[in-house]
């Protein structure tokens, strides 16, 4: 069954202005249930149980990648730099200079989408993971830039967490795709977001990170009620895009603007399929020039990405792009901003070798598809060591840093 995998920790309401430090598990319970329903409806069976596979201990990532060219040196963040709230755009820590390597992506470009847990990683572990991603062959990082976290009250900004990750990502050689969204309670409007507050925050964020972020993705999985108050509303989302996009263009004209981030879904009261959502979105936003790409989360497990199952979102990428083409957006790129599968011991898990095959085949398929841009793998490191919880085991390395089969196969593939 394809996984519908929201990125919010289960024990944290999506609208809370702050995530607890221990909120490391990324839950997808609602999404998995919907996927099971979709599978049962379309192929006439109640569920499809993947092969469970234990994570087999193997060489650590550092040992596996020791022979590869190291990334550029990374300077230490002073220990005395405490987390602090700042007003306006006063710096929490110095940011690197402009990213002169920025491009719009393109077929074959690979990155990682580690989820919210990355902003709570200890600096040493964060730095090690980002360097390892680069040595592996990845060149991009997808990062949640939460409005709720960075502006917990109107006009009061706290950029420390995102400054730290963006600093380390840039120094490791990774280009950043920033996901902007997750409104705080104080900014709730009708039907979803206070437009003036949203525009003001987007202005502050894009001014701060202009020339250090290579692309901006507007919201995450708005086709799920988990990420859109009151249930998915493509017309309201179109207004959010129409408000944010001109601000981004003005402050960061070289950056790419990505819309959608659509999860696998069916048309129900709490979600919309990517195709349905896009048709209504395009009807509500006739000026297609305000954005450069649409994004999809084409989870397919337990099926391979090139499997022809009716519910396989990866297999439906051409049909999803065709919606944009039929709307007159012929040159649009489709970015695949999350793709992965869980290992472990749960009934949702796949064997480590199967996970490796899925990731490799997904990258190969993405490189061959017309109109497809970068692909981001979810995720790099397991969020904890609970092998019976599928949500904890999407990484290509275990929680302790031990490499899975996927790491070794990707290293061979991406470093050719």
C-alpha cells in the first residue's frame, strides 16, 4: 500500500507554535489507514502485507565512506551560543555567503528529506549526517522552515534552529529546499491563514535566507486535512501561493518556487488525490508563471516504484504532470520531494534489501521520466531504534549510524 506520510510528529498538534525537543518520531497513522482503504478499493483486497525484514548490523557509515572525498571543512559553532529570540532580522548566528552553485535542479539530482527531527539533532550528529549525505552523492537537503517555530508570537522571530541547520548544510555542500508553512495559532485566518501575517512572515524568511536557500516549497501536503485546517481546499491553497510567490520572487529572484508537496491520497472528506487537487488548484491560479515546479510525494511501498499497481503514486507521476500540461503549464517540472520505505519488524516494513532496490529504482526511473526534477529520499537516519514502529525506520542508516543495504547501494550508484 502506498504510504501517506505526514511529517508532523504524532504527539504534536500541527498548529502548535513549538515542537517539544523529544518530538522525533514522524507519524503517518492516518495516512497509512487511508492508503489501505485505497488499496482495498482499487485492487479488491483488504491489505497487502510487505515482507518484514530485520535490520542487519553492518559497517558504520563512517567506515563505509572513509575512502570517499570529504566535504569542505566545517567551522565549529561556539558552545556559548545559546538559543535566543531576536526581533526582526537580527542574526542569531552568521550565515554563509550566497550559494553561487544554485540551479533549478534537473533530472538525476538527488537529495534527502529528513523531516522535523533534523532541527533537534545534536550539532555533532547533524554535522556528521550532512557530510555523509554529501559523500554519498546527495547534493540537496529539504528542510522544514516552520512559521510556527520561527514566529511564535506576532513580530517576534526565533531563527536559531533553522540558522544552525542551514549553516551546516551549506558548509557540507548541500543546497537547501526550504518548506515554508505550518501556521501558528495566532495567525489562523479564514479559510486557513491570515493573509497579511503570512505575507509578512514570508517576507522576513525570504529576506533572511535569500541567496542561501536554492528553492522554496510552499506548504507540505495541503491535500491532507492533517496539514490544512478544515480539510483540503485547493482554492484557499492557491491564495496562499499567490500571496507568497511574488514576495519570494522579489526577495530571492534566482530561487525556484515549488508548489504542491502532494501526498498519496484518494478523494474523501479528509483528503484529495494529487490529480483532483491539482485540477482545482490550476483552475484557481491562472497565472502559472508565479511558480516553477509542482511537487509530489510518490510513495509506493510495498510495491516497487515502477510497479503498475493502480494505487502506486510513483507510477502515476506522468498522469499527475499531465494535469499541469492540460492546464497550459507545459514546461512545469515535477519535483519528487519525499520518497522512501520503512525497514524494521512491523507489518508495514520491507526488508533492508528491498528498501535498497526501491530507492535505486526510484532514482533511475526519475532520471528517465520527462519533466521530472530532483528526487529527495525520506530519510537519512532512523529517528529511533523502535524496530516495531514503521515510522521510525525510513532511514538508510540505523539510529546508531550503522549503514543499511540502501546506504551501500546508493554509494555505489551515486559515486560512479
